[in-house]
């Protein structure tokens, strides 16, 4: 990637912080236009690109994970440079980054989890879905010991939440070992899941099925598991006439699927996967580790709020997974609203003290919150890039003179940036490891192994 165009003028240098879908779509929108010459550094703290496509989409969703092949085209663009294994705030401060580029687009997502705020949440065996997902997707920061200790005891599992991530966790824990062999899960994950004593999985929703956020496709997948039976209480699916009249097509489709399962019955030797609605967890039980979940029956009012009915029961639980949302964390020097976990902005222009901050933009979950599907990020990124390009064309944003090369500066400071050739070496190493195990790919989960593979590219020349 060069800093000059045909006329000799330096292009606008833009850093995109976060190489997940939002960041890649932003880089693609910048590189794919010719009105404003640009050079894009796509920065990520991990040695690998693709963000939640690699480390958030469940490995048994092969078609969805294949989206990274589409995203890879942007990494190959001559105006885009992937710069992995660089953490803003550690390897380079935000102020230092801004001195190297003319504009920054923050797209680093929302990796934190939301808490339940109930008694017992800190007990051993109580985990966030972010912990479990990171583990089975092979994220370098996953706490393997924490998750595997809990999974090894998990005869009764309670998953709190009724979004797609909650269903992912329930589905993966309910699968027969053979169903996961074709995935790219790390081998230690496959081994732990094969040994897990899971017999019952209960998914809890504090409101009714009309308020659940899972998609129909995700829901239907639960009925394809070879060794699990989906169970639903018909009483949980009753709607009052007003709610019945107001439901949209998605809710109608979901209810049709759920009602088709009300006649299912559990059978010995099969995992019972129960979807339970109008059930609010009020506390986790146990002394040293979780042993159960106290649940209150709820009713949903006209405004869609869940209110307690005073009816309580207890579900046995060796493992509790909370899946009640993600939240963003601030980079040092970046304003993030504590309540929403998002940055303040206007059409993607970052706001500081209520006014647009020249040269700072945001896209993806850190901009709008953890909503939508992967494709939602494309439209979102285009809105932000349109604002950036409009600022460039109006003269508000322009190249600020000669700057040092970001990668050279990082190397001089002792950092080890992973570039595209290094990522290709990691990709090849994962394919080779998979082939040695009779699989298409096996994810390298340790940062040391990822960097060792990356260094192989440098050693090869």
C-alpha cells in the first residue's frame, strides 16, 4: 500500500479499529470508492481478522461462518492493510494513533456481557455466554479452565435468555459428539463436550414467546439434534387476544414452531432441551457453587413488561449461563456511555462534549449497540463512511502532512504486528492441523500458536 496517487498527493489515511464485520465493511466502503483517495489500516488486537464471524458465530453454523470468505476480499484490496495483534491503549495510545492517520473509525464491537444483578451470580458454575462462546469458538482470551471445569459437571444446564446466542449455547451443549466433528472447534473443546454429562438443558425467558428475540431459523435448528428432544409447555404459549392480534410474521412463525413441539415427550438416553417462558430467575442457589435457580412465574402486561406473580419454583442446575446481552467497553480516551455501552455520535460522527470530533467516527455495535445480524453492519458502516467522505469532500477532513508509517513505528516500539501474509500463514496452519485430524480446519486457540504460525511467513521471506 503506497501513500501516493497518480498526482503525487498523499491519500487520506484512515485507521479502522476492529477487523470484524463492521470494520471490514467500513474498509470496503472506503476502498471501493474513487472520489476521495484513501489508504486504510484495518487494526485489530487479535492476530486474526473477522471478529464475531470467527469468534462469535457458533462453529456448527458452517454456512454463516463461511461469510469470512466474502470478507476476505476486502483484506486483499490494495488500499487496505490488515494490522493485527495491535492493542490500542497498550501498543499505541489513541492520541498516538491519531497522529499517524487523518481519521479513525471505531468498529471494535461490544465484547462485554451484561449482568443479571441477582444473588448467587458469582458462584462457581455461573458463567456468561461470552465466556462459553469464546471457549467453543477458540478465542485466544477464553478462560479454558473456568469453562471446562463447569462443563465437566454439567448434568443440568440452565441458559438464561431467549436470543440467538442463548439458543447457540443450548444447541452446542445438547449436541451428540459426532455432530461436532465436522466443525473447526479446537480439539480440546470437542473432547470436553464429548465427556460432558449433560442430560437436561433449560432455556429461560422472563417474558413470553412473543417477546423472544431468536430467529425462526435458529429455533428450528433445535429440532434437528440427533440425541436431544425439544420440550415446550403449551401453557407458556398462550397469548391474550390483544397480543395475538398484534403479533408480526416473525412471532407467528416462531409460535407455529413452538406449538409443534408441545406434544413432544422426553425419553431415556436423550437430552431434554426445554424452552420455558414467563420464567424470571430471582437468585442462584448454592454455597460454594451453583446448585439451582429459583424462578418466579411472570405475566406480561400491555406494554410488554414482565411482572412477578408470586409463584416460585426451583430448577436444579450444575451450570448456569447468562445470555442477556452484550455491552461495549471504552478504549482509553474514548467516551462510551456507561448505560448503553455505545459511543455518542451523529450519523457515525463521534461526539465529544456533545459536538462532532473532527476525524473520529464509529460503526457497528460500539455505535448502535448489539443489535441486528451480521449484514446489518454493512448498511451501518456505509452511513458512517458517507459521513467521513462528506467531511473530506467539504474540506473539514484532509491529509495533514507527512506521517510516519504506523507499522514501522509499532515494530520500532517492540510490537509484533500481524500483516496479511502472516494471517495467510495462520490460515494455512489451521487448514493443515485440520487435515491431520481428518477435518477441513481446526482453530488455533492460543495466541502463542497463532503468532508462531504468523512468524513462519516472515521466516519464509
